[in-house]
């Protein structure tokens, strides 16, 4: 059975309720979108850091208790993050 069309362009009535599965699906899609935005932001920050480290001729930096090391592997620059040694 198909839903009856109302109004212009086949609009359905607005009294449709979203169930728990629909809410969970919307939350999942929202999380996927946030993950994509975070990944793009991470990549942009990485590119800026790599370029800055290269221009300043630095290979390592210690920030917030973590060591960030710039390495050149297989024709690309890679950042490696390690927890700093505690004494």
C-alpha cells in the first residue's frame, strides 16, 4: 500500500513520528559527518605543522608531554606522535 499524497509536490502529512531506530540512525549519520569534519581538520593541521617544521628545519618537538617527530618515508612526510618519557 502506498501513502496518499497531499498538497503540492507529493508532501506527506507532518504527523509522522521518528521511532528509536530512526533516532539512532540520525545520531549515527551526525557522528559520521562530525568524523569527516574532524578528519579534514586533522589533515589541514598536519599539513601546516609539516610545512612549518620543514621551513624551520626541525625534526622533533615536545608539546603537552608528547614528542612529535617528522619523518620522510616513501616520498611523503609523516608525523609520528609518542608519549614523552617520564622521569
